[in-house]
C-alpha cells in the first residue's frame, strides 16, 4: 500500500511538472509569436545601413592594420578599389578637393564614399598645402583650417578625419605628435574636433619611369611585422600604413598590392580596418 501510494504521488508530481512545462512553453511561444509579429510590422520598412564611425570592439587576439591611400582621386584609385574589394581588405582613402576636377574624378570620389564599410573617405585638404608649398601653407593656421574645411564640405567627407599634406602629424583627442611645422595646425584641428591621422609605416613610391612602389612586398610585410613588435606605433597593436593610389596603377604593381594583402591575411591575427575604427576616433566628439 505504501509503495502504491508512493507511485501515485510520483505520478501526480510528474504529471504536474509535465503540464507546467507544457503551459509555460505555450505561453512563451505565444509571447514570442506576438513579439515577432510586432517586430516584423515595425521593422520591415527600415533599411539597415552601416554608418561610418560606429564603434567596434577590439579583439585582444588580433592585430589591426589600417591601409591609408593618399592624394586621390587619381590614376590608380580604381585599381586599388578593385584589388581591395576582391580581397575584402578594408582601407581608407584620404582625398584632395582640387583633384575632383572632372566628372571621372567625381565618380571615383563617390565610389569610395559609397563603399563604406569596406572603404572610408577621409580629408587630405583642398589644395594639398597650396600644391606642396608646405612652409607657407602651415605658417598660416587660419587659412590652412579654411582649406581643410573647404575639402570637408566640398567632398562630403563623412567624419572629421584628416591627414596633413606632406607631413606625418598625429592629433587625436588632445594627444599631438607632429613636426614643428604642423604642430600649431594640428592643435587647432584637434580643438575643433578633427582627428589628425599620421602613419606608422610608409610604402614609398618613385616617379621615375612611371609611378611605382620602392619597397618590395616582402620588405613591406617585414616592416609591418617589425612595427607590431616594436613600441613605435602611435597606438600599440594598431599599425597605419601610408601608400598612394597612383603607385599601383600598373598591373604588376597592382599585383604587389594584392600579394602584400594576401600575405598579411594568411596570419589569422591580422585584421584590416578603416581608420574610423582606430583607437580614439570611433568615439567622435
Ligand atoms: Zn599627400
């Protein structure tokens, strides 16, 4: 009798547990269905668009590389566009206002601006320091700021991220590292909310016999590795590479760019990012 009693008790308990799960489950499913249908009704017309400057979370197991290409739109811009697109390597194009002087150049500018999150358009001044007259340009901070603002609005640069022409200047959230020539301007730009981005490694070019890269792909990969292993980068574990679109316009040099990226992509630690995701820039003031 005691055993039987125990059996009924257990059966009742199990039945109760089963029914509890059953009803709770139904209730939850019902709630989910309602929530889901509401969500669909509300969300359907919204087109999801990623905007430049949305913060990312850094992965401590990764190393971040920022390819930056200066002086476009120019010959070689679309070569870089195609090589980088094919390899899905993010990059930033620092462009010059006066370079946008034809419909063809305007289209290149638009192609870059419209390719975010793969590519980011950034500001490299309107006149490139009055066509490389660096001393005169940087000695007048107010007119230099006007020049940079003109490029910013004229090219519809999405974020206040710029690079000083011909000089490696850094100015991010009050931290300035710049040569004497550009120091005053860099502070002025920083104070009005620009992020002034320099570079850690440069892939140089030569104009003799058509514009071409100076260093080999292997050399550049080694330089990037060395920068990661040193404490010399502006921010450790984040390496900014400077190159110019026009270096890669010939097929053989476009191949150098491909090979450089493919070699770095073989290391799973390496991540290519756009410069809006560089530390201190993503939280734009
Ligand atoms: Zn330049």
